[in-house]
C-alpha cells in the first residue's frame, strides 16, 4: 500500500516535470509563430533570462534541494525550531532578492547594455521596458521554488516550478483566446499577472497542507541555520557562475545577429528539457540503489553499478542525438514551423545549432553522476568541477567568438559540457577506486 502511494506520488511529480517542459516549449512556439527570429523574440528571451540570473545571485536557484533535505524527516507540526528556521531562510532569501532587484532596477541601463551589446538604441529601450516588467518574477518564482522544497520534504508531489508551469499555462491560454495582436509587452504582463495568481494558489495549498507557521523572524544565530548557510555557499557560486555563463553566451549572440539569440533560445527549449527529463529519470531510478551500495561500503559493486548505468545512459543519448541530427529539419518543422517562422528560418537554424544536439549525452550523464559525485567529494570539490566547466565555456567564447561568431558559441557550449562530464566521471571513478583499495588493505 505504501509503495503504491509512493509510486503514485512519483508519477504525479514526474508528470509535472514533463508538463513543465511542454509548457516551456509551447510558450517558445507561440513566440516563434508570432515573431519568428526577429528582435522581439530576442528581447523576450533576454529579458526572461534576467529574473533567473537574479534568482541565482539571491540563492533561490539551489534552495529547493537544500530545503527538501533540511525539512525531510522532521515533525513539522507545532515545531518552534522548524518554524523559526523556515521563516529565517525565507526572509533571508527575500531580503537578498529585494536588494538585488532594487539594484537591477536602478542599473537597468547597464544591464541592458551588458546582456545585449549588439542592440541599437531603440532596441535597448524596448529591452529595458520588458526587463522592468519581468523583475517581479524573481520573487514569484523564488518563493515557489522555496515552497516546492518543503513540499518535496513532506512527500507532497508539487514541483519547485509549480508557479512557473502554471503561469505558462495561463499565459498561453490567455494569448491564444484573446491575443489577436500579440506583443512582447502583452506576453510579459500576462506572465507577471499569471505568476502572481499561481503563487497565491500555491501559497494557499501550502497553508492548508503544511503545518509550518511563518513569522517575520530573522534568527541568524539559530544552530540549525548555520549548516544550511554553509551548504548554500558552494551551490550559490555554482548557480551564479552558470547563470552568468548563459548571460554571456546570449550577450555574444546579440553581437552576431538577433536571429542567433532566437535560434539558440528555440534550440535550448528542446535540448534542455530532454536533458532534464532523461537525466532526472535516470537519477531517480538509480540513486537509491547506488547510495545503498555506497553507504554499505560495497564500493566495487557500486563502481560496477555506476559504470553500467553510465554506459547505458551514454548509448541511449548518443542514439537519440544521432536521430535528432538526422531528422533535425523535420523535427524543428513539426515543432516550430508556422506563422513568421518559415522554412528558410528552419534551414538557417538547423545549420547553426546542429552541434548543440550532441550536448544531450553529457548533460544527461551529469545528472546520473550527481549523487555519486556528492557522495565522494569534500570541501567544495564537486562545486569546483561544475564551476570549472562554466568558466571554461566563458573563456572559450571570449577567445574564439571574435573569429568564428555564432559557430563558436554552439561548439564551445558542446565542448565545455563534454569536458565537464568527462571530468566528473574520471574524478568519481578515481575516488571510488581509492576507497576500494583502502577497504581491501584494511581487510588484510
């Protein structure tokens, strides 16, 4: 009975992950239909990325995993310590976010120039207007991510992107029904209002189901808060570097052409969700067994289990990438062709972004290797490996973009993530072999 309930909840959770990916694609499909690969499409992608950069700098990006681990296994009802910790964590994140957002609003001109150096003055003004509209999304998505971590800890199948997913659904529905003359400004307003309504709904669900009481409390000296803060530092740096890497890639793309920004956005709306879908699925399927073997000191068995799964994930995703590469024109025509996104744009897109299809295998393997990496790494080594991959991409783009333009962006992304995944595999296997040799020596 318990196993059936767990499987049902897991199915509901996975279903939401899939639905969130689909809604992300449908929103980009709507953009492609009405704006093609125009400057408006680029403005939307650039402006929509900024709240997520602020989330990374504020600490919200990684907080879902930390929150779920902190509150899991604790009695939440009438627990003063948990109530204080919950309130302190949320208030700290909100204060940091507020400071960063205020600074962003004050310096919106600088931000627009940094993320879109290739725009002319008129395009910069449009971007600034949409950026100012998008800034509130930082709070809506951030709070939703935080609440999602607590839901996960309580085995409630509500994902951390619940508000984002619902906002996309409401926005798409509104625009399809009422939006005959769709503008980027209208889409931004629809997203902001929809996100606010979805966060209200999620907060109401939280209040009804979760027995935690929020208060305006900021107890930074609380014993249970200190390890949370320390654990957050490494992930904060990782998510921040990753976001700036993505922003720098978009910034370079604006120097090439507006089409390049849109083409990258449309491609990542397909490749990224596939990586998350298969990566998380494999991670969910294999993590429990691997952790059991590792924690019971069955190191050689865990090495064999890990290698077997990495090979399976590698072969599966290589075949998938090959199929996407062979049928790329057909796939993108089915997914995006229509309206202002015509056959010519499909041809230009596929000729540019083909290397990105081959970033799927390493992105999935990084998900597969996440738990093994965290189990064997100490003193921010895991975080350093991820940071190294993002820094490498920034350096490669800085060196080669001036010579190869858009081609450098797609190749540098793919090469960097392959190097990152290879580094993670080698590090984990070396550490596991060291542990296996150590346990063998101790046996004698």
